[in-house]
C-alpha cells in the first residue's frame, strides 16, 4: 500500500467482485497503511461487495479483527477470514492459497 494510491484501489474495487485485505499485526492492530486505505474505502460505502481479511499475528493478534470491523463498517459483505500465528509454515501457506482460491471462486 505504500506505492498504490487509495484512489487506485477504489477504482479497481468498483470493477471487482470483492476485496481481500491483509496485514500482519503491529502493536495489536493492522499496519497503518492498510488502516488508511480501509478508512478511505469506508467513506465510499461500496455496498454488496464481498470482502475478507487475512493476516499473521504473534501472541496478541488484532489486525484481522480490526480489518473485519472496518470492512463491516464500510458496508462490505464480510466473509470468513484467515489468520496464522507467527511466520507461516508450508502447510499454512498452502491453506492461505486455498482460502484465497475459495474466496475468488465464490464471487
């Protein structure tokens, strides 16, 4: 998100069937750049777009919960997300790919 303007994401979203958004947990929340983008999208209220959040966390978590709250507040049709602890191992990486595949298949 540090190189893609929020307006570009919003324009792409209006053509897309849904949105997957991810972030590692930082200080019990999502990365600031992801938070800024979600605040921007919340203001646009993209109704009836499916969305899901994914991420990683250590002991506390928080990013996925925060992203899901922002997506719900933005009027998205929230779908089940995906989260793993610490750094993803091979099995978790494959599970994440499967999660993304199933999300896209159900759009």
